[in-house]
């Protein structure tokens, strides 16, 4: 028994990561299955606000950071609210975000002088990027839940993303040798990435066999491959962001996982890919 315990070598931090992950799975499943569109809208908004909060904390440096954070969080909430009641308005909402943000930064120029003015303009560009990245991409979760059999597609999406992430972590720790992208994330390995994709594929097959047999084979094959790849790309992109701003974690709000960006980086990148796979390969048109 002692040798088995030693071989598992579950550290307190890993135990915390596992328990937090299991609690998150239960909460997300309940919201997706029983709360319907309201549930996924809540997930989307909470993800956006948490990630945007951490993004501003990492990227912004001027004295009015707090005010800019409030402006961005308010914009995110308003965009999500309008999108919930009037869906399919992404282009209009993008303009709705662009012009007020540009106006706010323009009419606060007098606060900044010298080099701070260039930083102020750079923070405007970062704000627009942050809104696109961390507000509009999560909105695809609501679009995914709205398609026919959307509950199943949404559950499959989270199964693929989180199974891929977990399998990549454990397979990489056990068997990883070749670095996937050492310049950005030295702990990620090719073996871990392959293990993550394989885990997603196996679980989609099991879901199809046991629960949702209507999934076309084209979607059954494409979803774990493309969603898994883009989830890992999202993970690498967030590692790029953290390395650029000398951060180990984006935050500490999720025990064992770091921050919201650390936990949902793959989710936001993979959401539009999942929606595209379902729309064009899932037989929902």
C-alpha cells in the first residue's frame, strides 16, 4: 500500500487542483443541464469578468488602472446582457464596444503627459484586444447552447477541453520528454499534447455510444481533434501573455489552478471552433 501511495505521489497542491476541478465539473454540469440558457449565460459572464479583471491587472500600468478596469468590466457585463436578450448582434456589439472605449480614452488624454500618453494609447489597444478575446469569444457558449440538442453539444465541449487539459497534464508528467513549445511553456510536452487529444477522442466516442448517438461521425472525429488543438493553442497563448508580463499565474482566485485565465484559456479559444464544428458537421442546420 505504501509503495502505491508513493507511486501516485499526490501532493497537497495537486489534491487541491483535483478537488477544485471536480467541484467545478459538478457546478458547470448542473448549470448546463438544469439552468439552460440562463446557466450558460452565467458561466459566460463569470468567465469574462474574471479573465478581464486579471488581464487588466497584468497588462495595465498607469495610475488610472482601477477606473479603466471598471469601464472594461462594465462594458463586458453590458455586452453580455444585450447579447442574452438580443442574440446574433455580434457585429453591432463590437461597434458598441469600440466607439465608447475609444471616446473614453480620448477624453481622458489630459491626465497623461510625456511617455504616459503613449502608454495610455497602448492601453486603449489592449482594451480593445481584451474585449474581443475575453468578452466576445465566451459569448459563443450561449450560441452553442442555443443550437438543437445544445445541452449535449455544450457538455461534449467541456468534456473535450477539460479531459484534454487533464490528460495532457498527467501524461506529460509521466511520459513527457519532447518539449512542445519550450520558449513559451517549458513544462508542456508533445507526449502530453498527444495524450490530451487521445483522451478527448475516447470520451467523445463513449458519449456517442452511451448518451448521444445522433452525433454524426464527421463531428465525432472533428470535434476532439480541432477543439482539442485549439484548446491547447489557447493554453499556449495565455502562457505567452504571462511570460510577456513576467507572471507565473494570472491570479489566485481558483484554488489549485491559479486564476480565471489559467483555467479558461483553452475554453475561450476553442469555443468558436466547437460552434463551427457543430454548425457545419453536427447536422444542426
